[in-house]
C-alpha cells in the first residue's frame, strides 16, 4: 500500500491510535532474539511455541528491547526517535512502529500488559 494512503487511513482512525498508544507491551519470556552473525543490523526472532522465525532490522530489535512491560507505544515511539535520530514525521514513524508491533502480536512475539 502507498505510504500516503496508509497515512490517510491512520488519520481517519486517530482516536483508536490514541487508545493503542497507551497500551504497555511486553516481549514474551520464551521469545529468543539472535543477532545474525554476518549482518549486525539484522536479528532472528524465534518463537519456540510454534517454531516460527522472523528476521527484523536493528530498529525492530530496539523496539522489542523496549517492550519490557514498562513502556507504552507512545513512549516507545518517542525513545526510538531520540535514540536513532530518524528523519520521519511523527505520524509516519508511529505508523511504521504500529505495523511492526501488530505483526509481532500476530506472530505471538508481543503481548499487551494488563
């Protein structure tokens, strides 16, 4: 999907994003993160529950490291922006991180802390 169309879609559901933004996230305890030896900017995420593997970039690893149950999505977005000095506007960065987190939730890598 075109990035501008995605941004338009997320503008329409911004109220829902505000709710999601406050949820605290945690990487499941049994999830294993292995650095790819020949590429320091990639990591292999292994879910032993269903033997699924996912390869993520260094930003994905940073996000998963912050998903320790203490931070909500809004705080994670802010910290990623500060740590990595990314040249994305807030909505675009939020959109990219939400997509990554939803993918990790789908693969049962992340869970919401209640």
